[in-house]
């Protein structure tokens, strides 16, 4: 079941980031909240990951390099999924505690955080 609160949060993020026109400009959203989008050249078997770097006090989203990644729609979804881990308060708190994982092709999880992140990304 889709959570309407996640839809509202995604709408608010798009509005605040100045990215309300489709397709959503993910770089504008990242810039708005000082998220670093870091392309990874060697991305076989990798879709994305967000990490909090405490020494620099920044959040970095690692993702496949768009110049060499064939699945542009998947890439956009993966970045939006990682955004969710930043914008949902309890997810961000987990990142600050050092919790993280890689998103890989075929990854399926019933963990509530991952389901929420997928719903946010879809919104």
C-alpha cells in the first residue's frame, strides 16, 4: 500500500529544490540540500549508495556514471531512492549512525526502509 505521506514529502522536496517540471531535475534537488552526486566509473553490479561522511559533514550519493550506464531510467530511480534515505528523518538518522548498503541489480528487500525509499522514488 502506498503511503500518502511519502507522496507529500516527494512533492515538497521537488518544490523546495525547484524541480517541479518533468523530468525532475535530480541535480537541482541535490544542489538545494548540498547532497553530492558522485558518479562511479566501475559500476558493474551497482545501482547506488548514500553515505554520510562525518569528517566532512556531507552526504554523498554514489551512482553509476551516466556516460557509461545504459539504463538511464533505472539510474534516475536509484538516485531518487537514495534521496529518500536522506529526506526521510529516520533513514537519515541511520546514515548518521553509519548504517548503509549498496543497491545492486535484482536487489529486493521487504525491509520497511527500503520499501519506503522505493515508494518515495516512485513519487
